[in-house]
C-alpha cells in the first residue's frame, strides 16, 4: 500500500512516501537496514555537536520488547505489538562538556529521528512515533537517570495488512494524508 503524496513543489521521494502506519508486518528487519537507519541518525546535526540522543532498540520476541510494549498506552499497544522493532527515543538533558542544561536536546533528538525515518522510508521501512506511553514506567523499566528523558516510543517495520486493525484504526490507515497549507505555518 502506498500513501505517497503529490507535493506542491519537488521534494525527496522518501519525504513524499513517509507516513505513520499502524498495520505492521511482523517480518524482521535485516540488521543491515537497521544499521543504515542508525547511521543516518548518527549524522544528524545538533547544538554544540552534542548528539544528545539515545535509542533503546528492542526486537519482537525479546523480553525488553515486551517490557517496552507494556509502557505503551492500550490504544497504541493493540497495533504496535505487531511491529518487529520498538525503539525508545531518549534525549540526554545535560551537555557533556559543561553539565549545563541543553535546552535543544529534544529538538536535536527530533531531527535525528527524522533523518532515521527518511532513511527507513527510502528502504520501504516505516516508523510510527508514539507519545502515548508512560514516561515514568519507561524510566523505571530501563533504569534511566534524571539526565535521560524519554520522548517517544517508535514502532518500526514493513507495511502490514490494514485488515488486522480495528475499524477506527483501519479508517485512519486508509484515509488521505492531509497537511495544512504552508501559509498557515509561516509567521
């Protein structure tokens, strides 16, 4: 299933093709593909070149995968459980060079995940980032410290069958991708 969009101006094909599915095929992602996605993340820009991102990567069937899935809200868990990979995206809140608060950590994490997502999409691998998870449960489950702030849980995988979803989820899955006009985003 393709949900590629026609953009007003030319952009990279992997940007046109990027979307957040809920139906995932449980088929494993080859390690070489995951490594390429992580390499794209690694080369993202960041304030002071801090690279304040950390990822916890779990694979379906592993004990940590279930632990992370248990941190996800029930509504997301119903479809995310099929994804072959779940990631916990974490920002380190303090600069390593001086121990001061890095107010750009979340921003830098977001753009690193965006690069990971563009690389993934170029290989027909998709992400669905979720804010619907318990930050406290994730911190406790994975022993994160006060300097580590979880921002999202990310389901990663190949597209699956929308018929495996609930009716409401399927409607979202098959619905049109919409964006506000650009002029509404400019100040």
